[in-house]
C-alpha cells in the first residue's frame, strides 16, 4: 500500500481540497477516502508507489527543470516574465525575443546574476532559481509597453565560447513559450443605473412562432424593451442541445457550448424562405392549425408546456425545404451568400463541421436530414439571426444589448465532451454542496474538467469557449462562476456516506484569460455567485470588475432582514428572482412551497412547516422594508395583490446603487409555475412552461416603466 506522504503530495498538486466552510458557517473536512476518489477518477493508481512518485515529479519538480513555463502571464504595464535557472548557468547571459503574428516586438539580453530572484526550489542538491525579467529595465528607444494580447516568447542561455573572442557566445539552453499580457480588469460598459429584462427565450409566445420562442420573438422583445427604457436582455444559454433527442430540454445541460440550438431559428426571416414554395406551404399549413396545437396543455392553472418533439417535427421539414432552396439558388450560382456559408464552415477550426459529422454519426436523425452541410446550414442560420438580434439591440440604443449565458459544463454524451474527452473526468459530476435551497446538495450530471489537463493544454478549450460565447453580445454571464476557482466533484458510483469534495483550479491564470478575452471582445462579464462562495473569490472577482449576480430573495443581513437599498452592492446584476427559484407571484402566495411539498422535495413535514413559517416572516419583513423605503405610501399588506407588491419592490430597488437591475419576464407575466425546479427531473416538466402573454403585452405598462426609467436616472 502506498504511504500517505506521496499521496498527500499528489492530492495537493492535483488541487484536492481538505475542507470548506458550509452555508451554516461550519468547517467540513473531507475524508481521505473521498479525497483519494479524485485521484482515482483522474487515472492515478495510488497503490503504485512508483507511479505516484513519477506523477509528483512531473507536477512538482519538472517545471523547475524547464527554462520557461508553457505559458508566461504578465499583467498589463508590468512588462515582465520569469525564467527558471539551473545553478550551473547562474553566471550566463539570457537573451529573449518577443513576437506577435510573426513580427518582432522586443528583444534584449541581460546577465542572469543581475536579475531579481522571485523564487527557488531545491532538488538533488541543486538550488534552482526563478528570476524575473522586467522589460522596461532593458527598453529600447522606441519601446512601448506591450499591449494586451497573446505573444510568442523565445529565450536562450548563452555562455562565452572559450577558444574564440570573448564576444562570441554559444547557446546551451533555449525555450519557447506563449506570453499572455492581460489587463487587471474585464471590459467595463457604460452602465450607470441600467435596467433590463431577463428571459428564457423558449418561453416567448407570438402568433408567428411554432410553439417555441425564436429569434424573431427576441427581436420583438428587444424592440418593446428598448421603448420601455431597458438597456439589455439577459438570456438563457443558447447552446446546442441534442437535435436527435428533442425532449432533452435543459439549456444548462448542453451537448456543445460552441454551437447554437437551431430550434430558435425563425423560419420566415430566413433569406431562402421567399424562394421556397414548399417552405411557404408548410408554414401556412402549420400556422393555420393554431400554434396552441404545438403545445401540451396542463389543466392546472391552464398553463402550456412545450412539446419539443412536436416542435422539431414541425420545423425540421421546413428547414430541409429551406436548405434545398439554398442549394438550388445559391450553390448553383456560387453566389456571395454561398461563399459566406463556406467561410462560416471553416471560420472556427472546422468546429461546426466536426459537430455536424458527430451528430450524423449518432444515427438518430431522420434520413432526410442526413447531410453534413444541412447541419452546418442550420448553425449558420442560427448564428446569423443571433447576430442580427444584437445589431438590432444596439441600433435600438441599448447600452449593452444581449447578455449571453455560458453554462458551467456540458453533457458527457455530447459533442463537446466527445471532442475534448482527454480534458474531462469520467464517472464524476459537478454540483454544489448542501445549502438552504438544496439541503442534500446537488449533482448536475455534468463531468468536470481535470485542472491539470486544462493547464497542460494551455487553457485552449477555456479560451475558445469564451471567444465563442462573447460573440454577438454585450456581456456574458458565467453560470456558477466559482468554477474559476473550485468545483464540487460528486462521485456518481461512490457508496460512502461522504461522496463529494472540492477540487481547485488554476484561478489566477483563468481569471487573467477571462480579463483578456473580455477586453479583446469588448464584452462585460457577470459572475453567477449564488450559493456557497468563499470570500476570496468574491474579492478577486470584484477587483477584476466582474459584476456579481444577486437575488433579492437572498439579500439579507445577519438578522434575516432584507438588505437596506443603500447597502446593496453597486457592481452587481440584481434580480428579484431567476429560473431556479419561485416567481414572485408564487413566492408571495407561497404556492411554490406547496408544490415542493407535493413533489416530496422537503425531507419531512417539519421542514415544510419551517419553510412556511420562514416565508410568512419574509413577507412581513418585505412589507416593513417597503414601508421604510417606498415612495408610494399606499398601504401594502399580506393580502395585497402580488403585482402591486412587486412593482413597489422594483421601484425601491431602482433607487439603489445597483448597476444592473433586472426584471424577469415571468414576474411581469405574474406566472405561478416555474420553468425549473432544482432537484426534479421527470417529476416536473422543467424548461417547458411558456409565458401566458406576449412581450408586447408584458411591456405595455407605460406608467410603470416610465416610473422605473425615471427613478433609475435620478438614482444617486
């Protein structure tokens, strides 16, 4: 059996946590068995002493034997990098050259013994030294600080050649690396007291969609929101799901976060639609049958739920008709539009084509869709229509426009996992530790990335993921932003009582890349930081200018009272509710608690009773809060209409310093039923409930929205 000394070192190097502070403020320690489960999942045989020793050498010692790290990070205006020097070369001379896109940007040299030591490591009797090169100390006459971006760094160690002139040198060691020059902050948009709308795109209703919200509905939502004074639309993740398994509807459990879900394509806005008589006939026929037939009716409260398979059955025959028309009119003429399609297919390292080949290889699509170019065509249409939505938002004078949502992970049977399987860990699911909302903890069924493999790959996957999702939007929301620092690994096959622990990631480097990509793409960043969040990550994110994401329901002081408006954090996106909690109408009437009880989501009746008692107290506290801060002195009480209480709450929050105040369409529609109930699967039709009103109807309250816009302008 391997001694724990070697295993403990490997646990540390792999980033396996030892303890954490629970939502109750208690220190929770992870057992050795649980922690070693991480090593087993990552492929280590901890019973093999030689293998463990080799792994420790690779992760701990080997980096010190290399002149340059695989990637060197330099904060903007710092203009520095570090090298690791073998003591035998301490009196040698170091040469370096920095280039970008093949163009030399800066070169120089220095005696190694003049460089400041910033670290050292002892191995086999040798003391390896880490030395810092500050470029400004050796600047040339025309040298300017390096702009943020990605560079190539080449260095060499040279010694004088004994048998020739003293000025001649011989290279004894050289290395090449990527130099990443990153800013201190993410991109900061003009957001002085903005407000906006959050919407689950699939829930939008209109006379022209096929039973599910689409990009035309998003355009309409942008139009009406902009008129009302909104500056952004916060969306659900639009990632590709499983086109061949339509009922897998969760936008947070995608197949591929680099591709879009084609179900959101609006057919009539496609340029190929006017040329396709068949597509027009199908649309006319299908819309005339009434869009309500595309949904399954729920008798309780007469709410409608999306039948995704029916939507696919209606839309895909039209898609194929559009595609055939595209081939007939554009391919045959080799038109500029066809050339745009070809450029799209190859623009992102052929990712779209690889996705198309993968999808067809699953053999679940109908035969008429068995064409790689057809799948690429749908991706092209989806990206084009989303891009037009953001253009429309900016033309409508929205300060931010669209806010995309990046899911924290992908499914293990999806394309993203398939394409990068070496980065992910099998038989493990990410999730969250126990908290007030989920006392038993959460497991989301999404495999984690191995932090060591992520770093060794140069963070390529992470960088490309940010680029892809920062396109066509003004801001990006990172779902479960704590993933930059640590993830809760849940071991799906574990039989032990403690079956999860935290694993840590290279936070500083990932944050540096996030800052850089945000600035390069001119895209602000919002970090969803709800749940158990360590103070150090809150501080680091705030220092980087990343917006926090708060829910009013949870914004309370140590006494359980709702936070005074003047004490609400300024650099935050504030929501009253989101997709994972009760709508305000349900919260006010306590119907969400009854529903959770019916679904057996409380551990016992005592917990249900306690939740009811707490809700009643929260409602009393809210009324007191509104009485203290609302300008409208109309008396509100426990029997007041939820709509009046909600509007009063919004107008008080509008006076606060929060930068981004967000109204959920579900709350404006006074929906009772949620779109998602965490902890359920087949027990409730998650991600299917449609809105009861159109965006035009929901945003037509001119008096309320005028008050909101004016209050935001006057807020100090």
